[in-house]
């Protein structure tokens, strides 16, 4: 069988999963938040099956987040299995199905709520089936566990649509989707961040390395998974306390990765900072269930800081590495990530603060848009064009 790195005869955009899906995700992120601000202020009417708030949450989690997850997995799985990556027309068709879901959810297709659900949920169902096929064919059994959060994300999306049709709004689907995305950050971030940090430190002859993954990491993941699932199903003071415990555990876990010494590598700093928003969100959301502050604080620490920050940082690094660019963020992409961090702080803590008629919410939305728009402008040509001559991907 040919190697996963065999030359691709078609367009470069369709040679690896990260290319179309990172471009789709970042472009959508650039457009969706301004659209949400227009809908929230009553200047844009969405004709889809969801109320505006549900549309915003659904599209950030299952739309934007779903595309990033697909791009990451369709690039990682061939490295795990040694099989050919999904390429060419199947990849184009899958990207088309994702785009069709975005149009359908916004009310752009002549479909009822059930038809919209079939189109939208169908994307994650196909992704899960394709990932399962590759893992089974490659006999890469240890990575079957990655299908668990993907399947829960699929179930959450189906529940979101079912709830919206039955109740008019989706609560369980919201929390399940957020919980799965946060857990994926804890799982995958906890795998790549200490590894990349160790490689970087080793090249510089450092003696102290990040603590290798051990039973403590697994215990933290189990506690976090249980806490997030319990909160999704039965939110309240008890499950809120579980989130807070999980947040403290993840903070201790992260402190073992030596993030403080990576300041000379912006790409590494980005990963550590983005991950830090996950335990912050766990503690803040848990405290909100006790009525200590608004729930929106913790949700946006997760949504803007953890999910937005981590997806942007991973897309930057993976795009550079897999297209043969040097792993150097540069001022443009560093500023883009900084914009997301400031947006997370403003949206979480100071959304109603106002200066010269501009609220913290307005500025946060603008910074988010600038951040992902900057990625599209800078990395878009890399994603569409051929790879450079060198490869700098960390193992």
C-alpha cells in the first residue's frame, strides 16, 4: 500500500484533511460572530430552526468546532494508522456536506426542522464512520478511544436538534457540545502540549523536562469527563462542585508541563495559555452553579479562551508544520492569538463595560473576528497552495 505521504495529483487543498477544514473553520469563525452580533441586535433575521442564541452556540460548537475536529482527525489518523489520508473528491464532498449544514441551519434551504437535522447531523456521522473505518483497517486499536468524544459530540448535536424541535430551545445539547469540546482540549492538549514542550526543551539541552504522562493524567481526565457529563445532564450545585474539583486537578496537571520556560517560543506559549482557559472555565462554571457569578463567565472562558484559543493555536502550528513552513508564529499570528485572549477576558469579565459607546461585548466580537480573519489572510495561501520544501512537524 502507498504511504500516507505519497504525492497527491489533485489540488493541494484536497491533499490532507486539515487544509479544507481549517480554511472552512477559520473563514466561518470570521463571519459567524459578526452575523451573531447582527442577529442579537435585531438587524439580521435567521430563518432556521433555532432561536438566535441557540444558533450562535450551535454554530460555534457543532459548526466551527466540528470542522476543526474533522481537520485535526483526518490529518492525525493517517499518522496513527499508516494508511492513506482521505483525499480528493471524498474530502471535497465531506467539506460540501459541512457547508450545506451551515446553510441549512441558517435557514437557507427549503427544509423543515427534521430535514435540517438530517443534513447537519449527517456530517459528524460520516466523520465518525470514516474515522472508525480507518482505525479498524489500520488495526490501531489504542486510538479507538478518540471515537468516544466524537460520538458524544454527534449525540449532542442530535439532541440539540431534537430539543429545539420539542422544547423550542436546547439546553442539554448546548452543555453536551461545550463539555465534549472542553474534554477534547483536555485530552488532545494534554497529549501534544507536554510532548511539544519536551521536544523544544531537549533541543536546548534543558535538564528538567515536563512530567511524562502517567496515572495522574488519566485520573484527571476521568474526573473531568465524569464532571462534565454530569453537569451536562444535571446542572446544579453538586455537579458544579465536581467541575471545580476537576478544574483544580487540571491546573495541577498543567503546572507539571513547564510552560513558564517556553516564553521564547510563541507557538508553545499559545498552547499553554489556551489550555489554561479550560481549568479556569471548569472552576468558574462550577462556581456559577453555586450562584457566585453569572454562568456566562465560565462558558465564555471555555468558548472564546479555551476552544477559540486552542483551535487557533493548533491550526497555526499544524498548518505550518504540515505545509513545510518553519514553526515560527511571527508578529502577525502572535497578534491574532493575543486578540483571542483579550476577547476572552472582555467577553467573560467585562461584557457590559462601555467606553465611547463601545461595549466589552462589541470589542470582544471585533477582536475575535480580527483574530480568525488574520489567520485566513496569513495561512489561507499555505492551505490552498503547495507545501514548501521542508517539513517541521513534531512527532
